């Protein structure tokens, strides 16, 4: 298109200028409208001093349920989903002393998501097995490092069995527990030195070799540590990256949509969330900071607007809000939009609670002992989801409800959405042989399959909802 002549009439220039301004304003208002898309919170009574919240389909009915770790109660509370985005009253189960963090995975391979809880006051990891929606009968305890504060799941030795990583604050280590396949973990944990006071741990394949790596946020050294997996569950020494002040939470997501998992870190004393972009070889660029509310404690990733780009949600303890940051597709984020939570929100998790294909928010509030659920009311861009290829079964395939490792890739790789594959997914009984390898998965498995993938990720990877332009 030829450049506008400097001799063009002033009226034409004025019209073009006005159109540009109006267009920019329209885009900004559209972005704000999309971002401001959560209904007012609905609160549910939980245990005492909630420290963590997670999502899983505990009664295996295809609906995302909730679980919280309750520090003062020495319990976890399970909230079963009624199917419309509301939840039944909590049911409590005992844990170790001072539970800080809870994670979800099918540890004993029976098709039902179990719980892993770390407790800082007795230095234990408790694994509670799911007996069909109840966790009252079978559990095992393991010794951790000193003051474990966070637990995450990943198949570290690539045997198809979910293993565990635990961040131990006082001993400045991350402990790796290898699963023997029956939900029993090796008694001898393997420890790796972290920065000072590790507070949060997460999992992702940072160097794109198909092996899940580990990242830890270190409160006292203002850093995030990355541990690269050598393929048999043994990790190289940490590589540190500077964060903001007092990083309390780290989450993993492909923020710039280049197929490489990036990092988001909530910095408690800086009142910021930092984005670290992955260069693809497991190294990260310098952080980019975005202002949050006061005292951000937890960060989670989800496509909230939904446009296919991962956005961020940050729980702000000091301002009693959750901040939503909409992704502009290049890994940069618009200014936050805040939504009220309960008092002193400690943890945020994402899940499609009302089964409308849009990720909602759940918040664990320390004071008041409540869980806040914020329903997503955003409208998907026209044509984003495409026409459904086949309605998903009432009971989602289990791999979408528990932690999915590299070995599970053939079950859910979206490029394999042929009629035969859809028929297989629509059946509650897997065909033989399983899985049907219609198309060979890529050498580098999509990030979602390698990091902690629970029910809240199901709407991102369920094949019938992939964009029609998938290659």
C-alpha cells in the first residue's frame, strides 16, 4: 500500500487519524470487556487456615471437584461438584500436622485421582488413595526434608507412573520421590539443593527433550531454580534466575505460544508477577514484570477470555483480590483486572466447573475459612472452538483427569482427531490394541502433556475442542 502523501488533504488525514483512535479505543474496550468476565464469587465453608487448593475429578463423573489443604485443621477438604458449577458441602480427611500443599494424580493406576499432601509441622508427605470419591481408608506417609511447603507431580523416570517433587523450605532442598506403580514411593528420597527457602515447586519440559524438569521459587534468595532431568529421574544441578522480591509461587505455561513452556512467578514483596520466556533449550530470558495487587501469593495459568492464549491469575493476599492478566499473544500481558475474593487469599486454581468450556477460578482464603469460586462469563471468539467433531463421553477418559506424562501422549495428542480416534474416545471401553496410533506424535510432545495436567486442563486438550485449523 503506498504511503500517504504529505500533500493529501487535511480532511483525509483527520479522518484516518480519527479512525485509528477509534479503532484503538475499540480494541482496548474489547480487551477490557473480555478480561472483566467473572461473576461475583460464591463462597463455600472449608477447614481452618486454608493454604492450598487443587482440582481433580474425585468421583470420576466428568466434573471438576476441589480439594483444599487446611493448615490448622490437619485435614484436606474435598468438595464434590454438583455439575452446574456449584459444590456440595466439604468432606474432611486427616493428613499430617500442618498441611501446606496438595496435588492430584492417579498414583496407584486404578483410574481414580488420588491426593498427595505435604505437612510442614511433622515433615511428612501423605498419599491418600481414592476409594471412589472418599479418601478415608488407605494412606501412606513418607519423610520429607525440613518444613515441606509445596508438592508437584511429574513422570520423572518416564515409566508412565506419576512421581512427586517436594520443596522443603528449611532444608533448602527439593526432594524427588519415585513411584513404584502401585502408589508406593521409594522410601529413600533423592534431594537436590535449591536456593534459600524454597516455597513453591512446578514441573515442565523446559529443554524440549520429552523429560519433565523441575522449577522451584526461592523466597530468601529472590530466585527461581531450574533442574534439568537427565531422563531417568536424576536431575542436574540447579540453574538460577533472578526474580522479584520474595517469590512465593511459580507456574508453568506456554506464554508466548511458541511450543516451549515458560514461567510465571508471583513476587510477594514486589507486588509483581514475573514472566520468564523460554529460549527452547531450557534457559530463560530475563524476567518481565507486571504489577499485581498487594502481596501476591499464588499464580495460575488458564485461557480465560478464551482466545487460545494462556492468561494469568494471581491471588493477592494483601488486597483480597485475584488479578487476571490477559495475554496479547506474544507473551506480554495487559494490565490486571481485579476481582474480589475472600479474606487473605492464599492459593488459586483453575477448572471448568460448570462444563461450559471456559476455565473458572477457585480461591483458598486463609481467614474466614472459605473457598471462593468465580464463574467465567467470557464469550469465545467466533469459530474458535469449531463445530464439535463428537460429543465427549459423560465420563471423561481418565488421563484427562489425572496427571498426564509423556508416556500418555498417544491418548490425547490433538492432531490425532480422526473419526476412529473420536469413536475410541467416545467409548468407555478402550479398543484393542490401545492406543490406536493413527498418526505418530511429534518428537517433542506438547507441553501440556508433560507438566501437571489435571481436570482443569481438560478443556484445553480434549480433541473435540481443537481448532479446525490443526495441521
